[in-house]
C-alpha cells in the first residue's frame, strides 16, 4: 500500500495508515496531530502490528474516532473478505472438545456496530457468519470466528 486509505466500515470512517506511517505512529504515539495511543498501550500496538504484517494479504490495522466527542484515535484490526474490510477482534480460544488453541478473528463484538443503522441486525449477522470451526476436530469454537489458525505455543 503506497497511500493511506480511508474506508467507511459500519458507518464509521476508518483510516488505514501505510507501513511507513505506522512506523511513525509507533515512534510518536500520534496520528494526524492527535494521540493515537498512550505509552501504556504500546506493547499491544506492537503486537497488533506484528500480527497484521504477518497476514498482510487479509489483515490491516486502522484508526478511527469512536464518536464525534472522541479526541483520541481508537485502534482497529481489519479483516478483508470479498473485497470489503470489516472490524475484528483478535483473540485466543481453546477448543472445548480437543483442547487445541486457536488465534481467531471475531467480528461479532457489539462495539463494532455502534455507528450502524441497525445495530442488533448487524451484530446478529456477524454472529451468523462466524462459521469457522476447530481446525483439528471440527467442533464449534467457544467464540465467534470468521478466521482461525492453530496457535503455535
Ligand atoms: Zn477441537
């Protein structure tokens, strides 16, 4: 990506800085003149960046304002599916059936849909689309997932 992108996701304007811009954000803690993250969050940002760069074809890291009152930026992991980006939460879950651990992308988080026209329907749809199952035994994972990989411990 050579230029940063601006996307509308669930009614929310999301900026996707380039790799170089992210390096700058990590160094300064700021984006577009405002606080992108606090020092205490830096390890979390570095983890998220490393994750999206490992899977850069499908994941990216964006920034948005969580409402018109928000001064600071909120970080968001984005998952590309069918040419569109959606917000996901990266989580670790253990399969209750066989015990293996997965890293998953969970799209069914109520906070993602605060700016959606129909919050309940959007959240329900995200749940319904989260069909990825345990890679080892095929059981349903304990959390909604639209992407999963076995976690190497
Ligand atoms: Zn399993």
